[in-house]
């Protein structure tokens, strides 16, 4: 199969991926919630990614890592710019979405998300492996090619109230309302609407996404619709990794606020609503 002529879909199903695992132009990256889950069983040939490597750390906290950090990460993973990266996790798409957003920001356009991750893979009857593949490091030089896919707190504050802006808060309803406080202040960004990240998943155990057309209709009813810039966030841009991914799959103009509530809720100079 020539991947240049037959590009993989953004949202790929287990049955479509099963016959492509050994394709030389495809690399599968697993971003589990814990390394133990990877060791217990992963897609054959999949490479482990520590989800903490997707966060800058230090003073930048949960924001996008530096180009040096990302260059080191992708080089260590043995990835090259011309490979097609299939990403999955074990939780329904949070960490996978965060990694895919990172790839999009740096201009790595060849990516797919395995719908439902390892849970759906096993539910479909495909085998997992406990063998860790050998990795040959590469020299992946990262640049930020699409800064428009992220927004800073200060820029977002300037945009508040704009008719063509929608803020998609992916946190739990009790976090949105301020009942549950995980920062100096509780509540939400003024004008934001709440559509929890788990609402994008099917209620079944395989962690796959719900029908995208139904999600589209539900989001539109909240004002998250074409013609607007959609800024999504959660507490640390983990859960909103999935909502950014879903919005992108729907063709919406998505941005991620990677500072998320961990930054906004702890900055006294930023407005907060509890209405």
C-alpha cells in the first residue's frame, strides 16, 4: 500500500489498522495513563510515550513543551517527519488527543487516532503484545508551524465577548460551576459552555467515539458551531486533548488553551464566572 496515494483517515478503526501494523511508513504511538498498562499489553510494535513528556513542566507547567523538548522526544521515539503516526491511549482519547494536537502544532500532518484505543482493539478480537520494540533514534527537528492552534490566557482575555468566539470547557459540570475547586478560584471563563469530554465517548466499554453527527448537533445547540473560533480547555489540557481532536474531526476551527484552568483559575487578574 502506498500511503502517499492512500492516506489513512484521521479516525481509524481497529479493522482498518490491523493489516497495516507492519507498514514501514506507519509508526504507532501509545500514550497510556500508566506505563504498567502498556507493559500489560499494547498493539504489536507500538512505542510507549510517557504522557508527562507532553507537558512543558517547570514554570510552564502543563503548557506545550519547548521545541527543544519536543525535538528530543520525537527523536528518542524514532519518529521521522514523513511517517504516518497512529496514536492511541487506554482512556478514550484524552492523552492521545493531547499528542495529536502537539503533532498538529508542529506541522506533522500525517496522523490518525485509533478510535477507542487499546480497549476497542481488544474488544474487536485483535491481539496485544508485551514485547517492547527496539527503537532507532532519529534527528527530528521541531518547529512551531501552526501557532494558531493554541491561544494564551492574555490573548483569550482580549477575545472574551466576541461573537465569533466559543469557549468549550471540557471539565466536569461540578468543576465548571465552581462546586469543585481545583485552583485558587472555582468557576469558569466568562462565556464558556460546558460539554464534558466523556460525552464524546460511547457509553459502551470499548471507549470509541459516539456518532460524530450527533455530537455535532449537540455542540451546535451550545453555540459550538462552524463560523466560530472554538477554544477548548480543561484543567491541564489533558481532557481537552480529546475535545480538540473531536472538534477537528468535525471540521471546526479549533484552538487549545493549554494553560487551561490550572493557569486561569490561579491568576487573580483574569475574570471568572460562576453563573
